[in-house]
């Protein structure tokens, strides 16, 4: 019989996620020696090393990867139990963690605010990250629900579209193409294009439409934030493709304008995503229904 404690598993999971004893101790508000001692005791109880050190970095052993999988499963089951018991007691509280790609943060904050008006007792956490990080958080079961553009195909995710996400081409107000109608797509080959980083949902959508038109996207600049793209367009560094939801203020104030280019807007959707098979807590299920019903 293996004798381990939930505390040991929780501390181990923090170290495994960060691959750092110091960052784990900061997250848990424990001293680093205390964290190291708990992990050592866990390894002794299991009779096998869970980490290996190469140079200054630590890595999970094969046994460590298995223990991490089990510890995350136990944590999820405890969370499910807490939510189920709260529901049985008629409680409206609980906690909810929602991850969103940065492009979605403009409307996600409003969604969360409206949801909280009906459930003020709920502890809400909103994590705004890039697409790659959000997919990792879903894989590691670190977020209840996620909001993103098209999820990757073939992954262990369940996704439902809930809102249109038109991508528009923006330019500074003084650009010579402003006001022209039906601009041929090929005309973009003559322009400096500003793009999101490789791997982002917007970048993938733009690359896809360029391929459909027989062109290759060759960005003049790459940026990892929509704000940076909007500001660069505003000062005349090039043209950019952004979600219409992220540029409403700039359009209203006349700081940028949309161009009437063939193929635009690119019509996409926002998706509400969770791990397939994940048992949502009552509050997560309530938020899901709230979003899919129009918020």
C-alpha cells in the first residue's frame, strides 16, 4: 500500500507544472526547502525518482509524468466533488477559471462581468494568454473553459461556436487605398503587412486566405499583441488584420479605417472550449449555458 498525502501531490504538481522548485514555492506561498522536502518524501514513499536534473534545469522522469497525470486527475475529481456537494446544498458559490486568447479579452471581460451580476458569490479567474499557452492550459486541465478562435482539429477538445468573429483589414486614415471599392486581393502583395506571431489563430486565418489567392504572406513585421498591430497601423507602418471586436474604439474615433479588399472580412467564429469528457462543475456549466444562450 502506497501512503501519500494530498498535500504532497499538490506540491508535486506545482513543481511539475513549473519545472521549478522556486516558482512552485512562490505559487504555494511555501519556502523552497519545505517544497523540496515534501517532494523528497513523496519520492521516498513511491520508491522512485520523479525528477531528474540536467545542468541547471529539472525534468520529469517517466514516473514523474505518470504521477503528474494521476495527481491532476485526483485534483479534478476533488473539484468535481466540491461542485457537486455545493450544488446539493443549494449553494450558488464555487470557483470558475476561464482562459481566453488575447484577441477575445475585449468582450470576454464583459461576459464575465454580466455573469457575475447573476452569481456574485462565484470566485472568477480570467487568464488572458496566447493560443499556444491556452491549449497547454486545457491539456493540463488548468482552466475550466476557454474562449478561442478555431480549435485545432483532432485534439481532445469539445468546442461550440457561439459568436461570429469577422477579421478585417485595417489601414491608417491617410492610406491611398482608403475609400476604394472592391480592391483586388493581389494588391496586398504590394503593401507592408503586419502580422501576429506564428501559431496565433489570426495568423493562421490570414495565411490560409493568402494561400487560397495563390500568394504567400511575407510579413514586414511580426507582433505578439493586437494592441501593437493597431498602434503600428495607426502610425503608418503597414496594414494589419485584426478581429473587428478588438478595433471598435479605433474605428469609431477615426484612428484607423477598414479597407474594402476582396475576400474580407474573413468570417470566423468564437468557440467555447473544454476538454472532451471533462465533468464541468455546476458553476462552469452555468457559465457555459450563459455564453451559448447569448450572454
